[in-house]
C-alpha cells in the first residue's frame, strides 16, 4: 500500500490516501525572503476532499477560505480558527489579502472539538487529537514575532490579536484502512495519555519549529519515544516568513534519532515534491 505526501513548507501538505486527498494547514502566503522557495501556487491545488486546520495562527490558515470557495470543499477547524479564516479572507487582518468569499463557502468551514472523528470515505477518517501549542520562549517572541516588517502589513494593532489568536490546537490521527498517520501543526509533547493512544503508528509528521534546536529535539524525541512510528517526516523547519521564522537546525534531532531510534526511517521532504511511502 502506498501513502503519498506533498509538502509546501510549514505544516502545509497534502496527504494522498488511495483516491482521497486531504490538505492540512494551507499557507501559501510566504514572503520574498522565504527559504526554500515555494513553487506551487494555490491555484494549482486541486482534487482535495477536505482541509484540516491545526490552529488559528496565520501560518496555518491563510488559504483555507480561498480553497473552501474555489474547490467547494469543507474545512475542519476550531471556532477561533474559523473566525480568523473569515477575517483574513475579508481583508480585515493583512493588507492586500482580500478574496471574495460566499456565504455558502463560509458555511463549509465546520467548527470541531477535540476527539471529533470525521469520516471522509469508507477507507479514510480523521480524528482530532487534543493538543496544545509549543511555548515560545521570550527571546523568540521579542526577536522574531514582533518584527516591524511584519507589523507594517497588519491592518491595525486592533487586529493583531485576531491575527495571532490560536484557539484550540488539534493534532490529527488519520486512518487509511489499517494504516495510521499522526500529525501536528505545533510541537506538544506533554499529553502523554493522548499520544499513547496512537502508539505504533505508521507515520509521524512532526513540526520542528518554535524553540531552540536542543529543546525541539528533546520534545520531538519524547513524542517519537511514545508514538514509536515506522516513519518520521519532519516539517515546519523551513524559513517560511523571515524574520519571524528561521531555517531550523535539525542536527540535535537527527542525533537523538540515531542514538535512540536507529530503526525508524526519517524521510526528509523537499518542497513541492511528492514523497511515496510504502507501508
Ligand atoms: Zn502556531
């Protein structure tokens, strides 16, 4: 059996499971200094069954409204993320980011709760895992989040809060026949009981961003210890919106994996390129 994944930077990727294609955290709003450069345009995205949003931060939602409108597909997310998506589409958060969105498309954005299970087809379902957001340290916040360059593009300070409200944070347990893919939009390792439910999963898509390289390795490493996946796919390590983001150093994570989990395969995705995994 084959599982295909195409990554577009951040936690933005399409999972192809037989004839079902799921799009997670669509974010194509990268700036000109982002690295690696994303070639795929949102207009090229097609044949998607549903969109899933991990949380309401801007780097996880910017194209959700546009895709809901143009591909006529459902978006599953938290209440706050839904508000952010609609505010964003209506141009209330970031300048020059206004799409027209119909009431029908707005109604395609479905609010969900932890542990909801969405059946996509007889073979594919997605369950929402209770999770949280990685805690930024103060230095990260001051040096990167509040950059003047970014603030200039935000319509007003009043909308800044809306742009960053994250709401509930979901992880995803995607089941395709007897295979299980666990993925997150932000790294959260502390709900051990939640993670343990998904022990021995086939694929773990892990977001490596938002902390020092050592902390990231430790937190992601603990998740791998519990989940015991066969394959690990690191995402979110790209420099998606400098200076808010940076290219992450994954060496401590690689070292951890080499020492503790030499038998787990790490597949490093390349932007715009499909990975095919035989499971
Ligand atoms: Zn976030």
